[in-house]
C-alpha cells in the first residue's frame, strides 16, 4: 500500500463497503446510497485496490466480508462515530450550548471579571471558558496574535482593528490608610500632596500612565516611593502606612467597604475611564464567544462596583474620622 491507503481513502468508499456488507448485495447497497450499481462497484474496486487485498467475497448467501474487510469495516465504524460526535458538537456550538471561549483581562479587571464569567456560566453550563489575566501589554499582545476571542480592558491597542462593547465606568482616585492625616480633609488640592510618598504601578501600565497624566496637568512632580506590578501589594503597602496610591477604585472596593482604606477628596478626582469588552474585528467568533461578547455588553456593568458605592465609601470614611 506504501501509504496510498491513508492518503487516497475516501468516505464514499467506506460507506459503499458498509452498505454492501449490510445488505450482502451491490444492488441493495446502491439503492441505500442513492447511487448507480456501477458507481458502487467502482468505489469498492478502488477501495480493494488501496487495501491491496479482497475485502468482499461472493457466496451463496451474498457478499460477505473477508478478514481484511472486517478490519476496514471496524475502521469505518470508528470514523462514522467520530463524525457523528463532531456533528453533535457543532450543533451544540451553533446553539450556544457548548464550545469554548478564550478571554483575556488586564490585571485590574480580575476583581470583577470572575463574577461576570460565573453568571454567564450559569446560563451556558456546557461552554468551557478559559480566562487569562495579564498586564496591559500582555493582553494587548495576545489580542494582536489572535490568541483571544475577547479581551476586557480599558484601551485596546491602536494598531489592531477592534469592535468594542462598553461595560461601564472605571474610576481612579488616590487612596490612603484609614488613619492618614489627610483623610479627614475635604476639598484637597493637588498641591496638598506635595510631600506625600506615592506608591505606584510599574511604568507602562494603564494606571501608571493615567496617574502621570493627572500630575502633569497639575504641574506637580510626585514623590515616587515604590513601584509595584501588583495592585494587591500596593493595597497592602498603603494600609501599612508606606504611602498613598493612585489606583483603580474597582481594585479597592473591599478595603473601602471595611474601612481599611479611604479615598482622599482631591480636586479633579476621581478620573473616569471606561471598561470595554473587545474583540478583533477581523477574527471570526463562533456563537459561544459571540454570546459572551453580547452578555458582557448588556450585563457587564452590573458586576462593577457602582459609582454610588465609590462616592458613599468616600463619604463614610471621611465623615467617620
């Protein structure tokens, strides 16, 4: 056979063999397959040629499979089962009841994205969801490389054609430990932060760039104490009294609620940005991913800490001191 069997074998040939074995008749096989008798005979002849040995033999009881024919029939049954399974999977994917969705989210979004995914999973329990958390550049690069169906971020890369679905507002402000001496003051000016140590995200992060824009517009050169690539570490450093931080308020919702952090009432803050669910416009989305995109656009905002919560948290923390 020298490899011809695997390269030239066709589904038509296998189905001709199955029908002939079932009915023990070329005529009956042709009727089942809606082909002419010569067409079925040709398929069987080609199949036997590829196998290099007889697959059928004529007997008084009709056409019977040889041992080689039984092997090929077993192969056919496995192939037909695989095709049926694939067909079922495709139907489930088309019906949004199964499939796989690959999502990327910038690290700041990890505080709400799992809740949105959990809600979607309850609606579509057979859809597998793969979540990748990374910094801004990592998620942008994954989007560039077609590695993701969707990305949850603030600003998509400018060099990639995208479709965006607005999820909601994303507030940024300056937080301090509950006992910080500025926490009790309202109407602070940026100049009041002149001697404060700022704990900040690493260069290139979206939060760091937004902070730099804020201070540049105020002509204040902030005193940078430490640079960290983790919001969790920044929060702990602020709670420990090592400095104050310009940070996404969505990352500190729990700490604001339990009083470990307060939002400083600084003029010009909070700065509002937006959260988007993003997809490459030149990447074809299968129905499960399209369903996720629509869900995030329609329901995503309900999983964000609301602006009302942010304002009330600041008011409670300030008035409580």
